[in-house]
């Protein structure tokens, strides 16, 4: 406020008068201060550096936030957060644009139909309208007509979501796939998990890996936790660390990861499993595999006979007979020399690991491929070792309730679509733009038939476009936010940060909305969820955690080295002695972790039928018998072993219909990974580091060879037609891309808000391919033809 | 007197473009409307440029983060008729917006094409301007802008040094936003004249090269070429 002479005299008079009366009028002084405050351009306010956690993907990187005068100015990586230590991906940087987005939803609202205008209402009113529906359905014993789809696959709010749903009585909680499900499933079949009722997750010790065979994972785009992978990538190539970690990338598409790896091996589409088995062939034929592990701790490597006397083929003979180099070379399109060379390098040193296959919500990948890849890890003895792979207990924020049962979480798109067929009545979309991205028009029609769709999005997006009720969440910087070990991360970790700024407008943290909704739906739930807000819930949860006898509060890298040294000598020096100390430490340091979670010992006992690592998974056999209706005693055909052993199966038929000469490979680019970032202008401007269209449009990537042959120019619009439908896309030309392969990103222009643009979704043309053994979709690679629009 | 310079290790760069966004947020660079964006009018003081080499299967794509090179002999400074761009004693090529007359000689003279002209008044849809960095001025229509090595951060660091009675800015006290945000730690920043600094050490690496060195611009952004193991399989 600028101060004119007249106002100054009026104000000063007021204060002087007050002072003369013996008591200074507080209001007078504050008004005077306000008036004397220089214009904001000269004094923008106090500067603060605060900590928070990113919520733009499930990784949850630690943030260092600069605020000036209570406004968020800049977001960077938190140097003491173990996952990302300083660095941050471009998405985290754009939190400022999300917080101050012109299309933020700042108050709860409702509308009678999606073509009607929104009416804002109070939180109580809006929640009551949802709670009354929930009560009615419960009264009619139709709780299963309530669905929730969530993008937050980790953290306490996610637990609260699934627990709320289960105490309400619905079984339908769907979460964003972590992208590791298929690899984890394969490892569970082969290495087994303890039957102790606990949840387990697959983790890679990539920090210590020395030679990485990457079967298609977009490590530098939509995979795991981007800022963590980037940090690792820098470490792999850090000359000060000594020997370089070699990264070999297998995959048909010239992805950023392929371009940045040490070697790109452009295998044909859908042949990752065959490639892995070709490498296994060399390891076995040249006697390069880890004998001590394979001979003592594996099952099904040599031919064996089961209890009924039936002879079975061992993995060794299977690979030597079926995956000869000439055949693998023919399937994958890669020369035998290359396969031999890579296999020899892979076996040459400890710390070798095979990871993959790549998975995304529309392409969970094939179990048989994933098993072939895990078999490689067993052949070099990298299960549980330094730089290897292992299954470790899932660790996270405990929900401090008497009955900790949650609704079973499903991360399968197919499962979700099946439920949509059962006429649901309420669909709650919580950070679920990724889900809408995976749907085609027919599925969207199914959504449109649902009477009540609730969106929690803090900004207008694909979910708010479909919704008739808005319960706007705020961003992670405006609320208490937690973190927990992201997928594939090898250490136990939990983190917590208080709000950096108050919620904008009338938005509310979704966790608090849920607590209120629970109480309004059923007053009896008050005793289940006695917390008035998320802070008290975190406090109760942290009290449970404080009873752990391991781990440390976050510290610098020097602290980390010291703690590891202590642990190696069998010591543990706790940073806290009471619940209060733990809480204070947690909030001040930002989190707790155990840098000694990864044991780095070769795993020697396995929770499988044989107690060993199973190249022939007896659990998978039992499952397939059950599915195929085969009695335990009966012997199936001789083809039986082939289905159980890791194998290759073609995903696309050999003969393409005329004109459909390209194979479209959908993928998640870094900026749209996990959905939800379409509205952010800074991200739209950097959609891909390749040249070509400059954002705000969806695109496809074609090889320069194909583009020249077709006379297609950079940035030109083309039709992409599959057996199902056709869509328009702009073209990015990739110099050096593999001819015949077309990359297609999930995500694109915003579908709603001021920058909305109508575009057909990619899902419209995708033809899902099923996994023959699991019966669910595994791929969405699709034969297409491309012609100028 | 320091001579500020940057080293970018291309071997470690993941082409994530975190540096691009960090710079835009730090320096109040406006994001363009979709229409302007599609015309190629995005302003990014640092951009990641792909350099494809060879054709399939012997192809390789290199990615080069490209900020202002802060040349010791900058061609842009020579052509500026009003001294709106000059090089200071610490080697930072400055841009003084109040003096710029928008002639764009400098954008033409710069061989690295890292100078941007403001064709329009910047647009900040309400309330996006709330996130403006108060340390950096918002440029008006008609002036040229470019990377300043986050010069305002140097001023702050220097003010801190003076307040603490130190003669010089300590190593690591002054870091541009792009370097700070880099996930794989591929970017280094510091005093090239300090023989003990990491940047001067790296600038003497056998992998070090400068862009278009033959033009005699003497850039202070130094790249480290990729490691030995790089290739494609046929």
C-alpha cells in the first residue's frame, strides 16, 4: 500500500492519540505498519527455505522450497533426502506452476450433469451429498458399487483410502501400477516369498551394480523414481568412483535411455524374453554361469523327475536345445557375435544385474519374459547380492487402527475395466488422470454412465472433466506430506514434512477430507478414525514407528557412511529415546531410513516348494494346473514343461495385414509419467529432448528412414490407423531410429482448462494383447499404417 | 578476481531438461501460450539440443545442454550499439534490459543462438506471477534476454561475504539454478582461474572441449565428451 500525505496524517494522528491515552491502539499500529511497508517490489517479504516432498509421481522426492513473503518461489532437491540427494526432475521444478495454476480448483463444487455449470458449495454440504449416497448404498447392501481409483500408490493417505473403503465395505480399490508388478511376480514365482502375511516388494541395488542388462526399461523417462535413477546414472559414470557401470539397453525404440546407454541393442518388438534366453544359452554353453549358486541353491536347472516318476526337462537342456544362437538371432534380429560378447561381459564380473521388462499402465509386460530375465540374475548369482535384485518386506507408514486390514489393492487395468461393467454408482478419482489416459472412447462411455463421479484433483484435468462433484485436494506443499521407499528402492524409508504454505483457497488435503467423510458416512467410524486432522494421524503413526530398533534420522552423506560402518561392526546408535524425540527428529530432519536394509549377501534360502531358486517354478505349475482344471495326479501333455520354464512367445502374428507395416510402441515420457502433468506449461514446452513439435500436441516418433521414404516432414500431421480406429498425430523424426518402429507417448495436450485441445487418445487405436498364462493384457504394441493427413 | 565458468559432463547428462525448467522458474521466464509455443517462440535461456549422428543401426544421439557460453571474447558485445550487453570483470556477459533498444544485432551475432527477443509483453495468467523470483526483473516487450549465469545469485553471495567480512565468495556459495537442479550431477560451476577448483580441474581433462572454438569466442562453458563405451549394435 502506498501512503499518501493525507492518509499518513490520519493514521499517525490515530496512533499518537492512542499513545496519549496510555494504551497504543494495536489496530492503529498494524495499519500504520501496513501503510509504511514499502511497495512489494522493493520488499517482497521474508525469505525462508523449507522442506517438503514432491507428489507429482509415486517416487516422492525430498524438496527444498524457497518461499518469499509466504509465496513459493523455487523448488529444488533436498540434499539430505536419501532418494534424490539434491537433484530433482523437471516435474518437481514445476510445482510452482501447479500451485499458482490459473485453473486451480479452489473450492468444493457440484453440478447436476457434466454439461451443466459448476456451483461452488461448502465442504459440509458437498461431503454430506456424497456421504448420503454412501449411506444409501450401504443400507441397500450395495457397497461394492463404490469404486476408488488412486494415483498415490504409497504413503499414509493411500493406506487411509484403501482402509476407508474396506471398513465401508467395498472391495474396489485400484491404484496406479508401480511398473514393477510383472518383474516382481516373476521373481515371486521363482524365488518365492515368505508366507507370513506381510507384503513384499522387489528392489534393485542399482547403486552398486556394475553391469546392467536393461530389458526395455525407460530408466531415464517413465520408470521408478526419475530423480533417483538420474542420480544413479550420474554415479555410474562418475570418474571419481572408479570403474564405470555399463548400461546395455535392449529394446526396439530409440528411447532417451537407449540413446544414453553404453550400447543400444535394437531387438525386434516383443523379443526381450528370447534375448534373455539367448544370453542364458551363452552363459550355459561356455560354462560362464555361477556354478556354486546354481548347483547348490537352484532347482530345475538339470533334468529332474517328480514324485510320480515323470521326467522333466531341466533349464540347461531347455535353453541349449530351444534357444540356440542362430534361432535367437533370427527372432531378435541381433547378430550372434553381439549376444556372445554381451553374455561374456555380463558374466565377467560381480554386480551384474538384468532388469525389466518395461511396464506401463497400458503394457504390464509378459510373465514369461520377466521370468527369462530373472533366470539371468540367478545364472550369475545376483539374487540378494550387492548390486543385485531381491524381494524385501514392504515397509511404510502404519495406519494405527485396531483392524489394519485394507481392501485388496489391484493395479490391473483389466480388473478395473471389468468392474466398470457392473454398473457402479460412485467412482472416486483421486490423482487418477493416468487412468483416464489409458481408456478408449468405449471405456469413457462406461464412465459417463456412472451417476456420481468425484474428482479430488487440485487443478482442472481429465478427472474433473468427467466429475459431477469436486473435493479439491491441495498440492503437497500446502499440506502435511509423507514419503516412503519408492518402488525398486533398496532401503526402508519414511519421510514427513509440515505444510510450506497454507492451502490455497478452500482446498483441503484429501486425507483430511476422507477422515471427515468417514465420520459423516457413519458416526461409528469416529472410533476407528479418531484423528481430527492428518497431523494427529501422522503423530499416532510415528509413535508406532518410534518403537523400531533400527535405522536413523536423515543426515548427510557423511552420516550415511558412518552409519553403514557402525552397522557393519554390529552397532546401532539410536537417534531417539522416546516417542516425542522421534517425532521431533522426524519433523526436523524430514524422515527416517535404514541404510543397512540391503543385506548384500547372496540369498541361499528361498521360500519356494523346493526351498531353492526355481528355474521351473512349481508354484506357477500349481497355478496353471488349477487354471487348466488339471488334477494334481494327472500328467499333462509333453508340452507342459514348456509353459512353465522361462520361454519366448511371439506377441504379434507373423503376417501383417497389407499396409500395416509399422509397429506402434506406446511409452510414458518423463513429463507425462503417471499422468497429471498435461496442464503445466513448462512441461508442455519440454515434452521430449528430441527435435520436432514444441509441445501442446501429441506426437509419434518415426525413424528418419521411414519418414524420408514416405515423404513425411518433421512436425507434419499424419493419420495413424490400426485395425480398430485411426487418430491424428504430429511427427517427430528420429535420426537413427529403427525402421518400422513408431514410438507413441501416453499423455499429450491438456484435455480441459484454458489450454484444452481436443485430441483422440492413444488408447483409441491400441489393440491389447493378452498374456497367455495370466489371461490379462500384457502388451499394447499395435500394427499400424501411417499416411499423411 | 574470479573468472566464472561452467563444465557440463555430457557422459552424465540424461537429457531430462531439469536445468531448462529450473532456469525458467528462477529467472521469471514466461511460459508461452500454445499458439506461440508452436511457432517456436519459447524462451529458454538453457535448452537441450539433440545431435544425431549416423543412421540406423550405427546411430547415436548426443544431447547438449546449451546455455549462454559467456565467451571471453563475445561477438554479441562487439555489435551492441548501446552497451546493453557487456562483459564484466568476472567474465559474466551481462544483459542490461533498460538499455536494450531491441535491434537484435546481438541475437544475429551470437553463433550459439542463445539470445532471445521478447516479441510480446510476457503473459502470466493470474495468479502465476505469485511465484516470481523477486531477485530477477521481468523483461518488457522489445528487449533481448539470455542466460546471466544467475548473476543475481552472485550478488547475494557477495553480499553475504561482505556481511561476514570475507573478501571473496566461497567455493560452492554461488551456483546457478541449472547446476543446482541437475539430478545426475552432470554440471559443475566455479572459478576457472582457481587452480584448485573442480571446474578448472575438469576443464583441463582430455575429454574437455568448447563449442565452435575455431571462432575465437573463447567460451567459458566447457563440455566433457562422452566416455569411451558408447555405440550401437547392428
